[in-house]
C-alpha cells in the first residue's frame, strides 16, 4: 500500500524542515512534495501574478485542483509521499479525502506559537504579511489528526514521534475515518 504522511500546519510552522528530517530517517523511499517546490522550481509564473498581469485569485482553484490530483496520481503510481500543505479552503479536505481514500494517510497537525510564526514569516519574506496569523487562527479548526506536534519541541523529537506513530499503523484522523466510510 502507498503511504502518505501529510504534514498540515500554518505557514512558517516548520513543515519543510520536519519533512526533510522525516525523509532522511524513514525506512522507505518517500517523495517530499509541497507547493513551495513548484513555486521555487519556476512552475508558476510567479512574477506575472505578483505584478498583476495574471489574476492569482482566478487561477488558484484550477492550480490547486491540479496539484491535488497530481498528488493522487503520484501515490497511485506507487510513490510514497511526505506532503506538506495548508488546507486553507474548506473544500480541499473532502476532495483530498476522496482522492487519498485508496492510500494509507497519516495526518499530522504541526503547531507553532503565533509570535514565532510571525517572526519566521517576517524573516522569510516570501509570504504575504498576515498569512501566518490567518493560518494560525483557522486551519486546525475542526480537523482530527493521527498525531499533533509542537514545532518548538524540536525537529529530532517530532521526527521520532511521527515515525513511531506512523509505524504503528494505527490511524484515527479525518482521512482514516473517510476511508472507513467508503
């Protein structure tokens, strides 16, 4: 069975650092994938969106629908994934639950205190100001995770917690519940 470790947390919460650590420690090959990888690779015409030549708001739904379907296609082909994502649209969770229903999904909530998120967001400079605060206040509401971690506990401890939890095979998240109902 294909495995997906889904790291869900606010912008600047430490998902990327944690994903790299997981990939380095886990005993199976896992792809580490995120929107940031696509942005950084130049897949999106980011400069043209930023200057207003293209309308990101109008393009965003099709982009994310394609991104989500591509994740399912990677997994369908047998690729294990460490996915870092921010579910900031209420329609995305049900859509991903459906797309990921054939796979073993371990859903991890990544938490970080708001002052730290704001500091990291400012230091990065590649996020719209206020994204971290908005995410902090909204994205975890109503979500049920297999595991929740606090980024200030450190990468090593959180990597160990996630791997230990994932290895048990026990799942009780929004993804396992939807798979059981299917």
